[in-house]
C-alpha cells in the first residue's frame, strides 16, 4: 500500500500545457479550470506557474517567453531544462481536445484529494482526545470540501455574479409574484419578507408559553404545503407524537384537550381524518431526540438535502437546548458556536433555517413589556448571525400572570426586530391557544 503511486496522468498534464503554446486563447480556460496544485508532476506544476504569470501580465506565450519566465522563477533547471519544455510543446498537435485533457487532470486531482482526506480522517480517528461528534462533523466537512472543489473555484468573477443577478431579476419579473421564497402562510410576514429565503437564519424568540412552538409548527406546515421538498423539524422538548397532535389540532381545527382525552365528536373525527390526510401529503420529517447536537443536526440535514426531493426548510426548537457535544469554556461560547453552525448550515445547504430562542425576563420588568434584541439569552452572536429576528409578544400573557387565563383567542404581536433584507416593524396575528393555531387578521397591515 505504501508503495502505490498516487493517481495522475502525466500525458494529460503535458497536453494541457502544450495547448497553451498552440492556442493563445486557451489560457483563459486553463486558468479558470485548473490550479497549480492540480498538477501532480512537479515540472508541470512549475511550467503552469510560468504560463499563468505570462497570461496575467498579457505577455505572449511561446518557447522563448516561457523559458525566460522559468529562468526568472529559477525553475528552468528544475523542470529538466529546455529539453523537457520542448517535449511539452511537442506533446500535442491540436487544441481541439483541451476540455478532455482538463477533465482528466481534474479527475486525477479529485482522486488524490479523496485519498489524502481519507488518510487524514483515519489518522484523526486514532486521536482519543477528539470527541466523536467533532470528528464526524470535521470528516463530513472535509469530504464536502472535496466534492465542492469539482465545480467551485476559489473566486467568483463579478461577470458571473452579474449574470446570475440578471437571470434572477428576469425570473422574478416573469413570475410577477411578490413572494420570492417559501411562503409563510401569513400575509403580513410574506409582505415584509417576500417569504423565507435560502441561506437565511431566522430566529423566533419569546418568553416561555408565548406560542413559539405553535408558530414554528404553523410555519413548517404552511411551507410544506407550498414545496415538495423536505421540511425538517428538530424538537428537544416534545416527542414526535406530541408535535403531530399539535399539528393535527391546528390543521384540523380541533381543540387540543379533545386530542388528549380522545373525546371527539363526529365532526371532530371527520376533521381529524382530513388533517391526517393533509399532513401525510407533506414531506415533513421530525427528530425528537432531546440530546441531539449541532453537528448531528447538520449531518441529518445534509442527508435529507442529498435525497431526491431535496431540503426546503429546517426548524429547530429551540436553540438554547442544543449542545455541541464537546467540552467548551462557557455556555455563552457554546451558544455562539451553535448559532454560527446553524447560519453556515443555512448557507451551505441553501435552505432557510428557523431556530427558536428564549428571551430573558428583562422584557417583563419593563413597563411596555416590549422585547428587545438584547433580551436574547446567553449570546449576542444569535443576533449577529441572524438574518431575520421575530419576537412573539402577547399582552394577555402579562395581564393574566397572576390570574387564571380563560381566553382562548388572543391578538398576538409579531415584531420584526432585525431584517437583513428589508425593514423592521410590527404586525398582529390571531392566536387560537386551544388549537395551537395562528391566523391572519382579515385586513393586511400597512406597516410594510
């Protein structure tokens, strides 16, 4: 095994370099497609560097200019002198097969990268000081980096970014739809955000008992009805059965207490069966492991994203219950790492990620009871990483703190406290507590 030669194709490497002497326009494609480390033969790597330097300085490429550049870089003797350079030039007689040569060089480089990555993982696996969760997460990242290197270059030229921006604008213009992301099902929220967009970390924060979970489940269901992609729900407080009962209560408009006792009348059973059918038509996946770590969440989401239908939305209930699974210097540092992990996951998988969060008691001490961004518990990085921060605030929650709350339908403020893509503001929804259901007001707010 130790004596095996790493995958490479010397002829393909020489042919790529040889084409540069035949066709002055070939260097643009060669430089865009390949990099120095993709050449296995050291002499070919050095010749590529010389060619790249000439190309970047708009100097014509021929045997004289390349020999001179190799001399300047003190690499002429290292490649085998003018004899090897002549051999490279004579290695190809046409530039027609350049794409084929490039593909061979890249394929061999990918194989070497996989071998090096796998060897590195094997070595790290013997290190008992590293936690298994961290080892698995790092291993997965390394393999994903190898995969991304197939298509992604280190920098994206602005011309490509401009083209993509124009194509996106033209698509939106043809669509004539104000909602450009996943619809939330709530008119004011869709109006303010144009839906939930890929790569975004959305924080929904409130005090306990305000309706965070109910709101998140409503968002998940509404999104799942508008996309065939998977919607992943991670809940670290409730079982999958409890979550499903809440969703059935909301979708079927059945009082939650009836589902707890089984005291359903004929109409309730009809609505129950209809809700079951509607939920079964969605691609919702539930993870109710209370000990799931941030790295495990990322791994499970990557797995769903790799499936045929893809991943459309992730909901995590709630952020401060998640751990990294390893030793950390403080809980604040750990929450910062978790928050950043969910933001990078959203960008990596190109999916909106909703993370619920607890607020401190500070809002309850204020006369207005209005939450602020500073009330996010345990870490300021949650606010920093978030693209969108929503607060749920109910006056009845504070008014009935010392008395029995008999209200089942209450107006609820949804406060957009941070919005990276647009404006902040406030709108109201109706919350039916006994059915775990949020509903639009009849009239859309003029706030946004």
